[in-house]
C-alpha cells in the first residue's frame, strides 16, 4: 500500500459525459501528479500540482482539467468524453521535487 | 525531448533463469533513472532507482547500473521466480533547466515466468 488513494476504482460512462477522478496523496506530500495509461500511448504524464499550484503540464487535452485543494487532495476532471479516453488514470504523490513518486492503484475509466 | 526506450515484450522465461531487460534513454540534463513494476491489477511500485552516473540501484534481487557513456539502465536478476511476473517500466526524471519533475516512462515490458 503506497498511501495514495484514488476513487473510484472503476468508472463506466458514455461518450459526451463528464467525470471526476479523485486522489488523496500520502500524508505530508505536497506534489500530486496525474498519469494516463492506455494500450496505444503507454504511460503518459498529464499534469502536476504542488501545494495547490499548477507546476507542470504534459500531454493533457483541453477537455481535461485538474485542481489541487487546500487539503492537498486533487481532482482530475474529464469532459466531453470520447471512446479514446478509456484508460487507467494514475495519481502519484511526492514530498517535492526530485523525490520518489508513490503511485495510487488507479481508476479504470471505460467510455462506451 | 527526453525519452526512454526499452525492449519490447512479452519476455517469457523459466523459473531460475537469468533476466535482462534492456533500457536506454535520451535526456538533456542530469536525469534520475528508475525501474517501476506493475503487478496484475495493481498500480506502479518503485523497484529501484539511481540518481547519478555509475550508481547501482538494487532491490529484491534486481539490479540496474546507471551507465552515462552508453545512456543505459538495464534491469537484471540472476534467478527469476514466478512471482516476478509483471510489467516492468524503465523511466527517467530530468529536472534539467526546467522545474518540473515529471516521470517519462518507457512503454513497458511484460515478463512471464513459467514454473
């Protein structure tokens, strides 16, 4: 158990819908990262937050957004969902830069 | 940009065989290198890491040495077990001139160990 929790574990929805994925980092970790794992693209970095502020952006679509709240939990919002958004979404946390990232168990999103 | 290339799988070995999974990287700065493992139905776990040239990371019988001259970080284990069956990801994190510390992953190598 890494100490990072993600909810829900599974999510099934339809095209065009909007969903919110939630991540609680390990106690004391200020950085939260979101990654997408799909069969064709592999594991890709989406976005990073540090202590409530966006710090880095990767291959995140404009239909996707994220935020980190004062209690340091983070949410990833996916809207206007397409079939190709079906993937495993991982959250990771770390104390700060250059520190080990601890990964949550992931949320499996299926878009029908 | 930075990238990681690792050998494609699946790799199938018999128990107690020697394992090598090749990994090479491209980076502009001074990356830290990692191997992560993903067991079926689970998230990623850090297996080992190395933060500078010639460092050797080791854990659970797995080893990898940071070779700057060949830009490689090959994963090895002398005697694999059925329980080692998983997907292995080589990865790097390169602060370089930027401040972000995202991890860049290879595509993963599925390892299947036969009893």
